[in-house]
C-alpha cells in the first residue's frame, strides 16, 4: 500500500484549565492553555492528529514543515524530530491507522509494558492548594505527584499537607529547578525531607553545571537525585556519577529512542515529560511502552486541563496509564473541540495583573509584580510572530531571578506566598507600579 500525505493543517485552541490550576498557573505558565492541533490527512482519507503547546515543546511545527510534507510518504519524516511535536505525533497516528497497528509498533523496539507510570503535576502552589490537588489525584487513579518546591514556599508544609490526605502508597516527587543553589544549602534540606516515607525523589536541586556539587550531594542523600538529560552531556553525567537518573523533556521519537538506549545501556531510569492534553499523554504512553527504563512516572500535565480533547478518556489506574491498543495513537480526538475552543491571533494571553508577596516567619514581607522577568519569560512570547516576541515592559529583577541570586533565605519553615489581584484601589495600583521596578520590602 502506497502512503502519501494529502494535507497537513494547523488549528490553535484555547483549552480551559481546571479552576485551581487556572488560578496558580497564572503566575507563570498561563499560556499553556494554548494548544496547537495538527491534522494530517493521507490520500485515501485516513486522518492523524497531534498536539503541542507552542510556547513549551521540544520542537515547534513551522509553516514550512506543514507545506513540505504534502505529496510525500509520511514514513520519510517519522523519526525526524525537527518537523515539530504536533506534526510528528499526527504522522505516527496516521501511519499507524493506515497499517492498522498501534504507534508503538512503529518504534524500533519491542513492546515491554501494557501500562506506563503516570504522575500528577502542579506548579508552585501553597500547601492547602496542593492538598486539594492530591485528593483529586487519588480520585482519578494517580499515586505519584510531582510538585514545584520553591524557597518562597514551605516545602515541609507542602509535604505534610499532601501526606495528610493521601494513602500510604502515594509518592511525592520534588522539583527545585536549581533553587537550592549549592550543596551546602541542599544537603540538610534533602536529608530532612527524605525521612518522609512519601517523598520519592528530588529533581534539579542544584544548577546542573555544578557537577561536583551534584556528585557530593548524591553521596549524602539516599533517595534518587534526578537531572535533565543532556546538561551536562550524557557521558559526563554518567562518569561523574552526579545523578541516579534523568528527565526526558525532549520527547520526539528520534531523541527519545537515542536517549532511551543510552539509559538502558547504563541502567539509568528516567521519566518522559511532555506537556499537553490527551493526545500528548497517548503519545508518551506509546513511547513508554517500548522504552525499558521509562520506569518513573511520566509527566504530561494532562490533569491541569478541564478537557482532555478526547472522545473517550485514557484509562488510569493505580498510578499507571494503559497503553492504547487501537491503531495509531490509539485514542479518538474530539473534533468538536476545534470549534468550541477556537482561538484567533495573536495566540497569547495577557499576563494577569497581580502582586506576589513572600512573607517569612520574622514578619518581613517582599512584593513582586511577576514570577519572572518578562524579558526572560517564555510564557509571554508568541511562537508565530517575531513582533510579538518583543519585550513590552522593561522590568527589573523579579521573583525567580531574585531568589536564584541567593538574596533570600532558602526553604525556611513558615515561608508563605500570597497573591493579591487588582482590586481597583489606589493603594494596590501604587504598590504594583513600584514592584514593576523591582522587589519592594515591607515590615523591615
């Protein structure tokens, strides 16, 4: 049977988040609501679907890529990650349907599992919000929870809040994104946390360039320490023994197969991480079905969305998602969502006006206008327009950068973060104007 691509089209949709995720994702990843849906039709009428978040994906699908594939055999592009996440998923979906086989049969490895571990994910949230998320996670069949731990939130209180509402077998994965700064700070914090039976592993406690720091830290901590694969290069990470395993945030078919083989050769577990809704989760499950060392819970953030965009949900039980067995990705995309959530250019949401306040037990309070400097905030940039990438406001140091510079206490007990939305008052407007120029202190 000859395979030829008839057409490849892009649709952009604005998918609602769950109310709690909507509230806290607004601090930084508010443009994750915007999904790009790729539709590929083969000659003969078979249709494949793919999706990605344009502001956060391993490779964006360009207009040039969409124009290049019609008339071509889809098999020529299937291992090429450069064509873009959504287009690659759609091609595997279409070819699998044409050949009447699941997408995992198109990868150059045998299937080794029918169920893949899958984790619940939340952004930076206070303990009480995480507890509510954890209760919902348990009700949906999840048993692992990846949380963002930050020096402006009490990580011990976060852990206890989640633990109080979850069963004994529930596990917490903690991600610092470098925020523990160096081994001297990180060691006592992780040693205290690893005593908790529900804490499973620690991701990115230090900047990954600090290879020696990771090596020393790993020697002091019993539970796994995890780094993003590729920084430093895999041979350096393995020789230095800096970590116990890896995160794959690059989930294209080509790089996933390559990195998966490396990890298997050196007995390094990993998890797959690709943000999206139902199609992305199905894609990750198809990869996980054949990658032997994809043993830690995958992260797709599907739980953040109020709609998975599928006609029938994926099956999740006891912390695992069942690998779909139908042809292609094995799921049915709900085409009604294309009109229901259709979005017009520019494909961006405005940043919510708010003041973020950090308060320490001493009573000192520090106010910020935004989580990160707008000049460095990938979440505010349009993937479709160079003009939209221009900085609209020249902000000074904001929350993320201020803490990474080591200007404030790291993980003290009792630290709290609160958010004040615009209440229309002159007092709020005055403080907001001041915070746009940099952090503003009160109570000292």
